[in-house]
């Protein structure tokens, strides 16, 4: 058994997040893997009372609510060697100074991808039957299903699914949709290796060629300047009538005004777990249209799913403490093209 050399660690996240992530068994495991003097949790790195604690800390376990690690904060942590993020993207925390000092970063985005992909599969299946839209339409409910086809054909057989972004979530979605009979899964991602897409069961396709062919368009690209409004009026117009747009990635990928127009006309349907802006204005038509389902970030880790992320972060801490390679390390170069 590899010997553990416990590093001095500090948990940095919102207090309510800490209470959800670290139950008694996971807190006990943290204490086995690291030296964690009081306080275990710091929800304010700028508190002067933390000065001595920060001066000796080697590893931060960060999460939702953790602050940006700028030069001033890093100066107070001269021995910091690693940040193990107990959530998805590290983009809000890292800075150029962070990378310049050679500090390592990991995230549990892979663990968080699991429920997002599961939610997306459920959305794809429900979209095939048009269930959310029929359930929200009182007229269809009242006429005992005589107008159930007003939102398009009801079927999950022989569907063509378009996946935009062969990301952690996108890869899982490509794999999960193979459960559907005679499914065709087209994948648009200019940075992905076509061999990897084919191996996962997808078909590499240019976005412009993909759009007119899909019954469902599912977005899994990162929020970058280059991806803002990548699905705008021209792309939406290219989708077939009654296609469903699913967005569990980032709201900024979609031109909201253009989507509102298409959905208000009844031509397209949408299932949105993220929006731009977020939340939408109270008077947004997307809340009122029966062919649009809006949920408030339900796809990502919630409830017991949060413990999957904590476990992944603690696994990474164990690898760090034993000198093993980190499995989910994030680099500045990789972050340039990912979430």
C-alpha cells in the first residue's frame, strides 16, 4: 500500500455548500488524507484571522462560492501547491498569477457530467414523445389527445439526434442515446478527433450539415467568446419544423430573442436548463409557451449527486498525497477550449 503523506489542507467554499458536500463520513476521510487544522472551512479568504492558516496551507479544496485566486490572495498562501475543485469549471477561481506560480488544479467536471448527461437523455426521450409540451398545453389535455401531434411526430424510433460539443457531457450523451432503436447521432465539434466520435457511436458532421437533419439538437459546448450565440437566427431557421432544442450547457450559446421568435411561432420546441440572461425576465415568453420547458439548473449535481463530486475530489486528494498522477488535472491550455 502506498504511504500517504498528508498535506495541510483547507476547504474554501460557501458554508451551505460545505455542509452539502462534506457529510460525516466524507469529513472523516478528509481528515485521514490531510492535515486539516481548525478552521476546516474558510468561506472568506480575506479574513485577517486566517493569516497564519493560509501561510502554511498546501492544498485548497474549493467549491461553489470559492473566490478568485488573484495575486494578493496567493501572496498570503506562499506554500500553496494545488487547488482541488469539488465542482465543475475552475474558470471563476484561476488567474494568470495562479498558473504563473506553477500551482496545479483539478476539477470534478467528469463527475458532474454524469447527472447532466442523464438529464439530457431524459429530455431527449421526453422530447421524442413531446410529453413536456403536451402536458403544458391545456387545450390538448382537454380534448383527450385529439391534438397530440400539434408539436410534431411522437416517437423515439429512428430519431436523428444532433450533439453540438463532444465534451465530457457530450461524449456521455452520444453513448447514452445508443439505447434508442435505430438512432443516428450526429456530432459537431471542430476540435474533436473524428475517430473518437465514431468510436463513441456518433457521426462527425459539420454544424451547418447537421442542423437540417435532426429531430433533437442538444448543446454541450463551453461558454467562450467564439461560441456566444453559435445557435442564432440562421441556425434555428435551418432546423426542421417541430425539432426540439435542448440546452443543458450554457445559456450564452443561444440567441434567446431568436429562440423566442421560433418557439412563439410554434415551429420549434425547446427544453432549457440554462438561459441567457439567467434567470430570464419574469415576463419572458419562454415561461408561458407550452412548447418550451424551462428548468432552473436541475441537470447538474444536486442532492446525493453532490457526494459523487466530493468523492471524486477526495480520490484526487489521495492521489496527490501518495504522489500518484492526478486523473482530472486542468491546465491553462485545456481551459482555453473547455468549460
